C-alpha cells in the first residue's frame, strides 16, 4: 500500500539509499575502469588524466544539454533511466572491450549521469529551508560519501582478483538500485516530486531570497574538485608507478579521504553554526591549500593518508556550502542544483587533465604545490567577493 508523505523529510528514505548505492557503483566503476586502461591497455599518465576527465566533461555537458528534458521527468523516473542505461552501456563494453571503447563507454555513462544527481537534488531541496534544508543536504551528502568510503577499497580488492570484475559488480549495484528506486513508488508518494511546468517565478507571489554567498562558495567547490580530480585520477598512477603500492593499498588511501568526507557530513548534519559565516568560505580554501602544501613533501603512505584526511574534511564543508547557498531561499532550485553539479564537475575536469599533464612532464610534488598556490589565489578572490 502506498503512503503519501506528509513530512518534507520522508523522501530521504528513498534519496539516502539511492545516493549511497549510486555513489558506490560510480566509485567502483571509476577506479576499476581506470585500472583496466592503465594495467590492461597500458595508458600513459596523460591518457589517464584525459580518461578521468572524460566522465566529468560528459557529465558537465549532460547537465547543460539535458536540463530541460530532465525537468520534464519525475525525479525517480530520471534516476531509474540513468541506472538501467549504465548497466546496458557497461554490458556492451564487456562484450566489445578495448581502450577507446572504455573511453566511449565512460563518456556516454557520464553524459547520462545528468539524469541522476540534478533531479535528485532538486527533489531533495523542495519545501525545505534553514535547519531542515541543512539537515537534508548533509544527510544526502553523507549517503553518497559513504558509498565513496567503500568503493575505492572494494574496487582495488576486486581488481586484484580480476581486472574486469569491478565492472561486473558495479553493474549489479546499478541494477539493484534501479529496482529499489522504481519499487519505492509502491510505498512512498511525495508531492515534492511532482513535475513543475517551469521554474517558479516571482510573479507566483513568491519572493526570491537566495544569497550571493553562493558565488564565493561556487568558486570554492570548483577549486576543491580540482584537488579531487588529481587525487582520484592522477594519484593512483603515481602510487602504483613510483610508490609501488598494490591496487588494494591505493584503494585504501582513497578510502581514507572518503571516510574523512563522510565524517564531515555527519558533523554538518548536527552542527548548523557554520551557516552564513562568511569568513569560513575563504578559510576552507586556505586550509585545503595547507594540506596540499603538506602533500607536496610526502613520499610515504602515512603522510598521504594524513593529507587526504584534511582534504576530505574540507571537501565535505565546501560541498555543503555550495549546495546549501545555491538552494537556500531560491525559487529555481533545480537550476541552482544543476549549476552546483556543473561547476564541481568542471573543477574535476580541470584537475584531472591539468594534473595528468603536469605529472607526466614534471612531478607529483609539483602538482600538489601548484594546487596549493591555486587555492591560495582562490581564497584571495573569495575575500574580494565577500568585501563586495
């Protein structure tokens, strides 16, 4: 029997598990496929950087190109389409494997991921403000970040047992999630999921109360995702080639970062004192810069684990800032969530491509040092925005 939700937070019973499972599948396929193109097809560091950027670039394009189409669908319809399409895409790759087939499959999958995250976040933020919005965004963020906690280590272990095994497991996760999303309609109906004919306008009698703090927060999310692009796509090449770490140990180091991010989201779900604290925005960029400067002098796994812990905590706070300030008080929340996703994806593209090229031509310490300097410049720009 289907119940109609009367609590604006009841939808989290669907959004939380769906975000966790999707993030788990994305993380497994991301590291698993990267190890395939690196170990099976012998991709160079620059090619690895471009490979990491393929998903992000195509996702960015998808967020822009598919925005109107996605807005015409109910959130769960769009989400289920992305999940089932991903199973089909990687099933075809397993039938016709190869390096360029991997690039094509990863790109198409990234493009179609625009059917998942933006509509989910638009659905999540509807009817919520203040502490309720902060609580929902924090628990949503914890759900997907917890999937990121498990996925790198799982992908590393699976890859040691069979290079293509992570792809099979990710397909199973996506398929299970599609079934969950579709069957959730049998027990939960939420009026917030209703398709709107257009973004709400002030002529509806509503007043837009969005905050300009979203602009420095958006700059921050671009910068921290540049760091994530390097950590997720370039660091594994360095760790395997120069540090001599196994797939599972590389996955464990990436898991350390994910644990810190998940812990940060748990804290933010309970502590709301950070809201509208203006100087916290550039302060986080400076803290990230310090962690990258520390990483520039590391050559031992323990040091990378410590640096990744700080970077993971900062990522949680910066991500939450961006999503909260984007949607708080806004009428066009779907559009704002879409912008948030597009910007963080642009940062990941820049980090992955530039980091891969710099690592191939220079060294990993110089990549980290360059990121530290860029974050310092970003903090100064954020201060300038706040003064205006």
